[in-house]
């Protein structure tokens, strides 16, 4: 047990989230069918305090650690993966901002952060994931009043509900620097393009954003450094991203396994005269699933512990394990479940089909698996 397990604010949020999970699941099914953003689910989660546990205590938060955030994300993801994904982004950004020497000036009021969502806009349509390197195409132009941002960003997950955007850009100097700005979602010059039409996480509204001369005051500049030194910002964000995505996709698989176990116990083909659950082949698959879920939990706990201990080598190694085993592996696990569930598993009225489509999205999250394998291979070969 950790100290945070008994924090009254965190205990209250965990209890309230558990009480609304059946509603979250119902809303998530409808949102997936219509691809409409889950406003009701997120409004309800906001009332539980789930948005605020990551905030500094000075601004009404509980300064939750990664392990606590993982537990919340995993619980929410079993009911509503889309809302969980919005909160993954929110938590990881605030974890990074908490690590700064001082909290950014625009957020130093409870009214600016309590119940308000944020996401980091890093990827760009032409550049792809920021994890692949390169200067961003989004340009920050210095003015007498502050800055003006122009560019295009991809995958602005949760954009209909966001209050703040953390935007990565390059300055327009002869020697460009990498900069991060806090931008109010309602700032002038921001246009949302309805480009999100994916097979999974359909309701996440992970749209593209166009910025044209968006005004940003000087005190909204969070970080600025040369490209070679810019990676000092975002390390905490990246670590939390890996830990929280692991919890999210573990939650997705748990829902898929739960549905399949119920189906196997209830389904009694006339030619068998017993439930499908009595077949050794089915027991073998479910046993393998339970072992995989136990492994996920072991990895998640170990990773959160490594982060708490600030063990950089262990964090780096276990982040790769989480990405390849838990995040990328979710789609393979749900596909195996589909194979034994047959037509029932592919029915849109059942959870398994939706879980599989959502699990497919795990593989597109940065860092991508081939980059991790390449890095591991180069290290092993001494290159």
C-alpha cells in the first residue's frame, strides 16, 4: 500500500468512478455507434473529480503519482476507452507541467485548471509523430505582444472538450529553437478539421487543428531550447504516456475477456449438450488470456515503481516491454478471442467487436514498435 492509497481525495474519486462505470459503458457503446464525442461521460467524470487528481495541491489537486493514475485509467477504460484516452493525455501533460521549476503562469489559478482538460499537440500531418525527430512545421513568430503561431497539428484527441492546448512549435529565427506554448482552446485563429474517421476509438474526435496567427502572450511560453537540447522537456510526459496507455489497453482487453468468458459459459450448442466453457480448447485460450492480464499488471506495477524510484535504466527498459506486450499486444489478444467467439464476437451489439477495434489503435501510439526494436537491436549489436 502506498501513501496515496489512503489520500481522502483520491479514495473519493476512485469510489465515485466505480459507481458510474455502468453508465460509462452504456454511453461508450452509443458513442461508438454514432462516432459522437462522449460529452455526457466526460461531464460526469469531471464531477467525480477525476480531472483534478493530477493537479498540484495548491490548485485543488492531489498530485497523484503514476500508479494512482494507472488505476483510474484502467478502471475507466474497462467501461469507456475513449474517455480514458482523453484523460491519459490530460494526466501526462499535467505530470510534465508539475515537473517544471514553477507551474506555468496561465494555470496558476484554480479557475484555470479545475475541471478543465488539456492535451499536447505534438504530431503533424506532414511530419508524423514527434518521436521520429525533425523540426515541427508549426512556426512561432515573435511579436511585441508575445508570439503568433501558425501551423497544422494532427490527433488533437478530445478537442471538443479541451480548455488548453500544449503546442510544440519552432521559432522563426535563423537558428530555430523548439518551443512549447500553452494556448487556450478558444484562442482566435484556431480551426478544427473533421478528419478523424478511424475504425477504433471512433468517438475520440482526434481531429486535425489549423492555427493561423494565433496570438499567445509571453507568459504562455512554457519552454524554449535549441533542437539538440529540446528533449529535456517532455520526458515526464513520455514516461506517463507509456504507463497510462498500458493501463488503458489492459482495461480494453479485460472487458473483452470478461465478455468472452460470459459468452462461453452461456453458450450451449445442441450438438455439445454443455457450455462451450467445458471444452479444453476454450479453457486453454482463456487461461492464456488470464496469464497475459496478470503479466500486464506485473509490468504496470513494476513500471510505476521504477518511475517513483527515478530508476532511469529500468524505466527505459520497462517502457519498451509495456509498449510491445501490453499496448501493441492488445489487438492480438482480442483477435484470439474473436477466433473462439465466432459470429457472436463480430456482432456490433457485443463488447468484443468494439474492444478489438479500439485495441487496434494501440499500435499507432508513439513510440512505434519498429523504432523500439531498431533501438534495441542497435544496442545489442553495439552500433
